C-alpha cells in the first residue's frame, strides 16, 4: 500500500497546528497587555518626576531669593553693629 498524502492528512496536520497557534496568540495578547500596563505606569512615573522637578526648581529659586534677603539682613546688622561700636568708642573717649 502506497502512503498517499490526502486531503484528510492535510486537514489533520492543520488541526494539530491550530492549538499551538492559539496558545501563541494568547501569549502574544498577554504580553501586549502587560507591555501596555507597564508603559502606562512608566508614563505616570515620568509625569510625577516632571512635577517633582518643577517643584524643586521653584524651591531653588525661592531659596536663592531667601539667601539674598538673609545676606542683606546680615549686611544691615553689620552696619548697625559698626555704628554701635563707633558710638561706644566715641562715648568712652569723651
């Protein structure tokens, strides 16, 4: 008897291939869903990091302004201190 590849054999081979193809498709969909979720999480983290960066920049500017005010106050206090020393010296010399 000669082995002949018939339509029934072809149909059987195709039927055998359907299950692995379905499993591969399901795995692909799951991987796609996980990747989409990961991308959304990363986008949220990027937004939060950007918001934090903006706040840090605002704080940097505020600290620079505060430093200027403190430096100015220190200069004023130094001037007052010098004036008081001069008065004390003048009153001691009189």
